[in-house]
């Protein structure tokens, strides 16, 4: 039994160790769905954005890393009622040493909207400011984990 456990766990341990060496997100990196939340790169607001966030009203937001060849990442919004919206996003601008990043949300219907995100330097809190139907609105979100897509 001990040999079986060691034989099974050793490859997982080796895989986890080699994975943890690359702490910076890569293109199409969906490994973030692991139950283990590896250390995030918190150096810029756009890197702090990557992962799973939750609003006070129960919306879950998932942001992937930006594909460097296209300049676009994936964004999922999962509402408490189960509705799921999938968008793409790009970075319009950011204050690299600060907390602000402007993000352009895009969908397949040629619709887009620019939102301003303020992401705390510790990566635990985000405030989103946007305009919806002519009204300025904001939401506060909390970082949950490194998942970049809904389960």
C-alpha cells in the first residue's frame, strides 16, 4: 500500500514543483483551476487582475492572462442565477506602479465598453467603475482564487 501511494504521489509532487517554478501567467494558462493557489504575480494591476473575483451581490468574475500575441484575454461573468456571459478583454492602459488599470470588454457582437479597475497592491480587493445605461456605477470585489474559467 505504501509503495502504491508513493508511486502515485511522487509524479504529482514533481509536477507541482515544476509548475510552481513558473509563477507568471502564460498564454492560455488554465492550470489555475487547481485547488492549490500558487503565488500570484502582483507587480502590476493587469497581472493582479488574473483569477477569480466575487462581488458583494454574488457575481463571480474570471479573468485569464492576456495572450501576448493578440493582446486579448478571456473574461467570464457568472451571475447568482446561473447565467454565464463570456467576453474578451484587452488592457487599454495601466499605472504599472499603482492600482489602476483600464480594461476594454469585447463580445462577439462588436460591442465594447471600457471599465476602470482599481486593484489593491496586495491583490485582495478590486473596485470596478463603469457607465451602464448612462449611469456611473461601481462595484467592490474580493479575490477568491486563481481559477480563470468557471468550473
